[in-house]
């Protein structure tokens, strides 16, 4: 091949012409486009082109980043070729149009592709030196190896996609579709497709720069396929939206037709029917004046906006609550005191003082009701709050005691005796005061508080409401529920309790409130002031056996679906179950163990063996497993330094062993056993008292200087605290230093001070019962607790000697086996049984 002619041909193809820069537009060969000359330099280029004989100019696209700068600054111009894409189009101006406001519009037709070589900037026009590029042609592509079948397939695919695009778009011009389907030149079909797709400037420039026909066709085909996916998805979305709209229109039309049909049949508008129904209920409900006024106002709002709106639904729910509340519905009380006593005796064993207190409460209420019925209306006090106070139930009751002693069941028995509905509210873990007072209706999903809900469930305004677990009410940033309970329980306030949801005063003065708590120390003092405390202590073993025989066993047999005589538990079996499978003040765990035995029998009955089953004590381990609790027996032989104390817990009384040991060459006092601050203070007091009275007790005072003292309370993993272990600590330290063991049949309880006085304690009944379980026969107690001995069951008092003491010397005289206490101290006196 001759190289020289080719070089001369390339040199001849380098030309010079006017340059017209375009923003956001690509001109392709064979495509006719209108362009506008707005800037002064572009207008000058357009006018200069019209003066040339060929009317040719080079149309080049400005790079996007430069185009943004030109948009921001109207006076900015093209400075070099770096601002333009290197491949441009040589075009011929077909026609010019002078626009009214000055800009010149040119109709140009692309001729061939060119490569920009050099920018010749001349004022006031742009001139550029460029080189023409070989034109794409079918023959050239076939000569380079492209198969004709591939070209025909690509062309057919493009035309097929345009046919589908026209079917998806009803506004697609038929003329344009005809041109695309009848195109003979695949190159022009590709360029026309690129223009119609209106792609980004970078994609169109890539089409212009493409030199291979097959690559060009595939690129345009891929872009068209991507656009078609978008069109299909858009059509699918529009179809679904139209379907939903059509469905809603259909439903609307059907509803309108239904309304017309109902009007023809005389049924009327459903919304109006609903309003009329509510209005009728309002007339029959006999609401208080304030509630009726509020209901009428809300009913008028509902009538204006309709029940179909969201606000209408909120109003309808509010009206339902308002109309269904028992504003004036009262259940008549059964004030027969003999009936109340019979109900309490049927449901609970013993508890005579507590039953007497409940009957006294009901008797007072009965007299108030009789006085109200016989009062002369002419002398009625006009002060409604005073009237409510005179005839209200009065101070709320609060049952306090260990779990399982019958607090909740007593509340149910009171409700049954009175003939009132019973509602129980568990307050354990309650932290949000809105749970009691309700939420304002401005909140989404607002509901009344638990008190109003309980009244709504009861259906009357004087039910028995039990507020369970008062000692477990919490407090955080959402408010203090205990403060709301003050308003609920205080007779001076609860006649006008305002729930935030109802936003109306409701009279709670006729509600019989009963609270329960395990630990009164955790109940806020202002709340305790509104409660009348009734303490329920634990049961003795004899009482537990009677309760199991009379109540628990029949109930569990019925619960298991067995006949009444299916299970027989001898007294010995009940005693073993109580001693080795339960450790509680109440009977809840005992009932669970009896229930487990009943289920064992139920399995036999289900398998066809219907013989009554007698469970002896030696079979308990087979049926209930190994004993869960070992007996709290006092050790037969005791070395010096160990004393037996008594402690009170939420589960009842416990035996408490306190051990003391000398630490040779040690220092100070070491205390172990996870003791609280009160018991730690008692330990220091005990050591100080023994040290200060060492001479009287016959102890060498150097022992305290030369040795340390270790005081330990076993079961260290269990936190212990309380003001009742002082005398036991003194006895343990004195026993160690005097080398005299304490009596194995004696336990003690009481607090001390530095003067040697024995101070009173609480929970005497539970502590003595714990001593009885452990086999102790003597209990040393403070003399000022003598009055509490009447609470101890009679059968326990018969076998345990209670010794009252005023001073520590008396404790030591009674506790140590060979006491060297002060002989001049007052001798303790045992209490009569």
C-alpha cells in the first residue's frame, strides 16, 4: 500500500471553520435540530455562517462541568478545547429564524463527524481547525467482518422495541413510528433512536464517538431496552393505581346507591341512624348534668363530621365509654352481719381478730346506710361533698402480711358477703400514673385509667376494688402513681375523681377499696395515712394442717377432676409435707404440693385405676421428690460463742444462728454474713456493751485489746437486716469470752442499747412460730412485747416458755448454761401460758 497518498489525503481533510458550542445537546450526523444563539459570541458565529457560501459550521458540545460554569456566569466564554468534547459534528444551516426578543434560532442538519484539532479564537467569533472522521457505513462494517444477519437482527430488535414503546404510550406520534419502522439505513435508525431516548449528554456523546457499527447498534439497543423496562414498570404502577382508584370509585358509587335504596325503603342514612341511636341511649342513660352536657356536645360534633373520619371514630369511642359508665347504677348491699360472718368462716380458717375487724367495718357502714335512709330530706345538708363523706365507706382497708396468708381471698370474701362485684387491680411494677388516671384524648390510642376500666367492668359505682401489691408501686419520669392513689383512697377527695380520658368527675366514695402489701416500709407514709392496716401473720403447723384439710385438699381434688374420696392424707403426711416441702408463713406452697399429689392420683384414674389412694409419710419422697427443706433443729451440743436468734422475713419467721470467734493479735471487729446497716450497728453495740461491762461479767478487758473479734451470721448469700438481733449478738460474744455455751433449748430476740436495756421488736408471732418449728422450748423476749403474746396460737404457747427480760443481764442469766452474770440483776419472769 502506498503511504504517501494516504498522508496527503489526511492533510487535505484538515479544515478550518466556524465553531458553535452547544450546552446539553448533541448533534448527530443526519439529524436536523433547532439551536438557539443567545450569547453575543454565538450570535456572531451564526451571522458569520450565514455570510459564507456553504453555510457550514462545526457544532461541538460543552462538557457538563463547564456548562454549569457558563450557566452561573452569563459573560463567561469558551477559552480552550478542554472545555469541549473532542468529537463534534459538521453541520449545515438550513434555515434561520429571528426571535422577537433578540436570540437567533438556527435549523441545522448534521453532516459528518469531525475531530477538533485547534481552537482559533477570533473576536467576535470562534474558529476551529478540525479533521473529518470516516463515516460509518453498512458496507464498511461488513468489510470489517460484521455479518449481515447480525445487522438485520439488531435492526429488527430496535424496530420491535419501538413498536412496543408506541403501544405502551398512546401519545407516541404515528409519523415518528412510521419513520423508525421504514428506515433503510441502520445508522440513521440508531442515531434517531438515540435522539428520541433523550439520554444524558455523556451517553449521547458516546454514541457520536462510536466508530464500530455493531457496537453502536448494541449500545443503542441496550439503552432502549433499559428505557422500556422503566416504561413497563411505570405502566404497571399506573395500572395498579388506576385499579385502586376505580375500586374506590366503584365503592363510592355503590354506597351512594345504597343510600338511595335505604332512603326509598325508609331506612335513612347510616350515619344519621348511628347519631339517633346514640341520642336515644343518652336520653335513657340518666347521666349527671355535667356528663350529659359533655355527651351532647360530643354528639353534635359527631353529627357534623360523621363517623367515617378518624376524628369521628375517636368521638364514637368516647361516647360509648361515657354512656356505659355506671354513673348512677348501684348494687344493693347485703348488710346482714351474720351472713358476713358465715361467709368469712366458710372461706377462711381461724383469723378471728381479722374477721371481727371486718365485721365491725361492715357494721359501721350498715349504720351509715340506715341513717341515710331515715334522714329527713328537709334537713339534708346542701354541701354534697359533706353528704358523701357522711355516708361513704370511709377509710380503706389494707391487708398486710407474708405471701399466701389469704389477703386477696379475704377481699373476695368481703365482696361476696356484701353482694358486690369484685375487681382486682395488680399494681406491681406500676410506674406510669396515666395507668391509673388515664390518657388525654389528644393522644393516639388514649384509654381510661385502670380505676375507670374496673368500674366499667363491674357495671356499678360501688364495687369492691382490691389494689394488690401497694408496696411494689414504682416511680419514674412518667409520674408518681402513689400520688394518684392518694386521691383515689382519700374520702376527702375521691368523691370527685377526674379521669383524664373522661375529663369528668366520677364519685368513688361508694367504692369499697381494699389494699394489700407484703412490706409496709415500702409504702409511702402519706398513702399509709389513708389506710387502715390489718395485719395477717403466718400460720402455725396445726393451723396449716386444718387449712389443708378443710380448704386446700378439697379444692385441689376438684381442680384435678377427681371424686371427693380419691386422695387420703393422714395427719402425719400433712405434717411431713409442711415441715420438709414448704417453708413459708402462708399456705400457697403447701397448696401447690397438695396439687402435685392430686395430679399423681389423676394419672392413675386416667389409666383406669379408680381405687382411693392413701399417701403415707414414707411415700412422700417417691411422689414429691427429696425433701426440699431440712429441719431447723437446734444442735444438741454447742460450744461457746454460738447463740440462737430469731428473725422476721417476708416469708415468716426464721431461726438465726450467730457465731463469734476471737482473732489472736487481730484488731477491731470483723462482721460477715451480708448484714444491713442496722445489724452492723447492733454488732458494734454488742461488742461495746460486753467490753464496757467486762469486769462485771468476769472477762479480762485485755482480751479486747490483744485480740480481734469476728462475728458471723451464716447463710451469707442472703441479705439480713433489722433491729432484733442485738441480744443474740451480746449472748454470742459473752458466751465466747466467758467460755460458757448457751442453752440448746433457748432462742432469743430483742434489740439493745449501751445502757443495757432490752428494746422491743416486731413480728413476735412469726418468730415464736419459727422457734416452735425448730424444736425450741424457751424464747427470751423483751418485756415490752408481753402484750403481743396474745397473737401466738394457743397450741404453741402451751409448749413454748416465753421469758420476758428488761435488761441484758437477764438475757445472759437465762441464755448461758452456767451464768456468771451480775447476781444483783433482776431475775427474769416466765410468762404464763
